C-alpha cells in the first residue's frame, strides 16, 4: 500500500464532480487500500478519492475511537437513499482544510447504498458520527467541502486563515 499526498483547499480538483466506478476491480481495491493507509497516516477518520487527485466515487472511513479496534469501511459509488428530517450538529474538520473546524448541521440519520471492497451491493443505516462522516465524504465526490455549508462570511474567514497558513508554510 502507498501513502498518497492529500490536496488542500483551495484546489480546483476538490471542486470537481467525481465519476462512478464501473466495478470494484483490483485497481479500485488498490485505491481503497491506499486511501485507507493515507487516512490512518494523516491521521483522519475519513478520506475521499478526489482528495488525493483521483476523481472517482470512492471513499474510506473509520470512526473507531483511540483504543478501540479499527473498523475500516471502504465504499464505491455511495448513494444516499434517505435522510431523516431530524438534524444533528458536529464540529467538522477535513484533511483538505487542515486545522479548520466548524459546527455543521446535517441530517441525523441516513440510509446509504454502495459497493463494498468485494464489489457486493450493500445498504447501511447510519446515525450519529457515522452518518455525519459519510455525508461529509459523499459531499467530496460532488465537489462540496464542509465550509460550503457555512454562510459566506464564516466560509471566507476559514478560507482566509487557511491561505495565511499555506503562505506561512511556503515561506518557512
Ligand atoms: Ni473532508
């Protein structure tokens, strides 16, 4: 497995719509495994293929807490079949927006259909952090970042902080 480099905003590749995979074959499985290794190394709890410059509808996540056994999920072509009217708010961050966090409200529950690592069609009922994390990652496949759920004012404050950080790093 390979650790891939993660794109950070602003980058037009993070705003693009990703394409579905035809099937989960050896190439897609390799991508899933590389994404998982890259996510663990970061460390993060979710990572989508466009974040490593691969515009395919593939994502990985693992919301197991420190000390709990790992619980990796690897999904291709995820579709949201249903979301609850009830909302839940979490403080979100993103490996493509380093050190930026904001409270985002999303549907509290979601039913998802996807292809797993073995190309089997699966459905999953999710709630809590898993539901939030999945919706965040699926957003990436449509070129949407968590800051796009904020008001323009709040989004610009976060993006400006990020630009300053990038500049400081470039100088250092
Ligand atoms: Ni993200």
